[in-house]
C-alpha cells in the first residue's frame, strides 16, 4: 500500500514540481534582464512592482485553493466536478475586471506602503499600469490550475506554466534587450503571458467546459455559499500572509535602494524553495481532498504521512542547493557589485529557510484539500502577530533583523498549523 501511495504521490507531484520550478526561473529571467541595465533603479522598480503583484494576485490565490479543494472532494464523492470550474472562472473574471477599475487606488496605496525613492516609484508606477491589464487572465489561471490539480490532471498546470513562462522570457528579451522598453517591457511581457497561458489552459481543459449534466447545479446557493465561505477564509489568510512580504519589502526599501534590490535577489531563493515544496503540497491537496470526499479517515492519514516524508526530502535538497550554489546564483542574477555583495552578506539567513518554512508549505496542502479554511485563517493571523513582535524586537538589527523576523514567522506558521492538524487527527 505504501509503495502504491508513493507512486500516486509522485505521479501527481512531478508535473507540479516541474511546473512550480519554472516560476522562479521566470523571476530569474526578469531579474537578470533588468539587473544588467545601466542603473540599479530599474531592478529596484521591478522589485517594487513585482512585490505589488505578488501581494495583489496571491491575495486571490483562494481561487486556486478553493477550486482544488472542492474539485478533489467532488471527485472523491463521484459528483460532477465541472460546476466547480465554471463557478471559479466566472468569479475570477469578474474580480479581474474589478482590479483594473480600481488600479489608481490600488497602485498609489501600494507604492505609498512600499516606499522607495521618487525615481524608483515613477518607474514602478509605469510597471503597474501595464501589468494590471493581465489581471482577468491571471485570476482565471488560478481557477484552471486549481481544477486541474483537484481532478488529478496535473500535467495541465505544467503545460500552462511552461507556455506562460517561455512566452514571458522571450518577450522579456525582445522588449527589454532589443527594443529598450526597460520596466515597461517586463510588465508588458508578464501581462501578455497571462493571456497566452489562459488560452492554453482553456484548450487543454476544453473537455471540462461543456455544460454540466444539470445546468441548475451551477447556481445552487448552498454550494455557492460554501465556496464563498472557504474562499473568504483563504482570502483573509492570503492577505495576512502577503502583508508580511509587503511589509518586509517596504522596510527593506527604507534601508536604501541597494538593500531593496539585494532583498529582491534573495527572495528568489524563497520562491525556489516554495515551488520545490509545493509540488508535494499540491499532491497532498488532491489526495486529502479525495479521501475527505470518500469520508475515508485511514486514507487521509496515509496521504498526510506520505506527503510529509516527501516534504522532508525536498527540504534537505533545498538546503543543499542553497549552501552549494547560493553565491554563484546571486552572481548570475546581477553583475552590479554593490547589490551582489550586499546579497551575499545576508545569504546565511537564506540557509535557515528550508528548516523554518518547509512544514508550513506542506500543511497548507493538507488544509486546502480538507477545506479547513477557518483554521488556515486563524493560524495565519496568529503567525502575523508573532511576525510583528519579532520585528519590534529586532529593529536595531537592520536588514539582519528583517531576515530573522521572516524566518521566525515561517517557523511559527508551521508550528501553529501542526498543532491544529494533531488536534483534528486526534479527535
């Protein structure tokens, strides 16, 4: 049974693992293209703009998580899964249009919070104005990927992300290096890639877009309210999570453009780690959701245990990569001596992340599959309180204090979620 379960986990995880690893590769291309321009302000501006969209878009990551949880449970309970996707696409399209309409308010609020010099903010404003046009496609892609994971069709996210990221990389080179569009080129490439990925996802999941066997089930109020309830809790959780990254970036900006740019380089390591771990967290989502849909407690426990072992292995791999290739990777990302030397100075804090952050990513997958939205919300809110306590105690340490705070936050998140999981399994 154990071998069979591990085979299922690997069959689910390997396309997601490859898919997730392409995300930081895209970040490497963006950073490398802009990091070789004449002045650090371009890299700092893209760092501000990218963090703005990381906070904005991933605050809506509930569209993926909620779709995955309900689709996997519908699959386990042998119910029609297509209504879950259709609800997710309608909701994501509407929310994307709202974001475009609210661009001036969101942009100015975000830049005020993030800080940075006037020159950097002016460039970041251009970046945001262009990239926001891809919002409807970006949010719809969350729903498509979530549905594919929940229905165990994990090769679709791989194909979607390969299509998006390869298109983005090619457009980056064309628009920035050839046409000299600087940050405008990076933003245009990102927005176009979202729509290219959406077109590919709709094509690969076209079989699921036929009307359900019972049309009226799309608008069943109990199902819609359940979706909105879980999405609300995950939305609050995501806002809380990315508020910490937002605050981290803004505090780095107040330490100077060089520190801001160096932290943008170093945060790429966290993205690499998260995307390495998320392959097995996503497999946990699918298997835990299926077990819950079947109401099979034994299968639930086996899925949790097996994916936990895979997570430990990935954390060890991430630690080895960071220890051996950290400094060369920083040199690949930027050839500006001030930024490179600053990033290498703070690299030891990155080596702690596989130890402090891994449990939280794995437990996210379990909670999403089980649709424990309220528990995700509450543990995240408590962890954010601890984050700001760490920050208050380490302000005198400068950027060292910021990275200590980030590691403390990640460890707290894993501990809180682990305690909730232990209590629920005991009950």
